[in-house]
C-alpha cells in the first residue's frame, strides 16, 4: 500500500518530461563518473550498459506476464498481462535492434554497478520466486502491486537515462518512446490495482534494477525494467 501511495505522486508528470518519483527531499549526492542520476535513480552513461538495463527490464516484464497468464484469476489482470507481454516484447525488439545497429551484444542480466543495484537484482529474483508460489487472488494483488512499483522504477531510470545520452538522437528517441508507453502502463496498473481488494503487500522485488528507491522497483534506481 505504501508503494501505491508513493506511486500516486508520479501519475501524469512523466509523459510531459518532468517526473515526481516520491523521493526524499534530501539532496542526492553527485553521481559517480560514468553514471547519470535523476531524483535518486542512477544509470550508467555507457550506451551498452544502459541498453542492457532496459533489456533486462523488458525480459523481467515478459517473464512475469507469462506467469500471470497462468496464475492470475482476474480476467482484467490476465488482460493486463497480455498487454505487457505484447508491448514489452515489441519494446525489447527496438532495444535489440539499436544494439545490433551499433554492434553491441547485450547481456540478459546487467553487471551491477554498485551494491544497491546488486541488491535490486537479488530482490527481483526473490520477487519472481514469490510470484511463482502464488495463485488466484493472492497472485493478482501481488503482481499488480509489483507492476505499479516496477513501472515507477522504470520511469525513473528512463529519466536518468535521458541525462546520459548526450547527442545520440537514436537513443534519445528510444527513451522518449519508452517513457510514453511505460507511463501508460503505469497508469493502467494503478487503476487496476485500485479495483483489487484487499491489496496485499508487494511481492518484494524492485521490479527492475537501479540505484534509487522503489516506490516500487524501479525499487532501486540504477537499472531499468520497463
């Protein structure tokens, strides 16, 4: 529920290019060399490393969506999962195409850039294991709570990524497109979660790697799950 409340503050602003990620009011430390930061979310500035995190986010979404199609009980949750499977697959194809055009081979799981991201990856694994143990209404609530947090987290990472791309028009366009679609996914997840009662605690993951906080997943800020 805490994640949901934090997520409300994110609602319409990201589509317009300015996001409120419900981060603490304290001033963030300057990002280390080779990274970019946005409101507590940190990503690598290197194109390959940034694309790996976006690829990882999409793959995580795809895996969870397939699980939701099997374990969810709500028709609306199943429909949402089908949308996530379709749209994150399409997004991942764009990421892989850009990587191929630049002769970059992406790892399925990014190498953590710090301890925070390492913990986020571990949390993602634990979250997936938790979801695999649930079925029916219990799965529905945990999955949708996780989705809300994951998409908040991804939006933060995308915003940080825009600070890193410099003069790369292809990557800038990709990040803009992903931000638009992820913001819509986030709104859909929030609306659907509000229909589920009771709303259980989150499955425990960050929804994607990163080095900030997860009002969700993008649970830490230095990676990305779309």
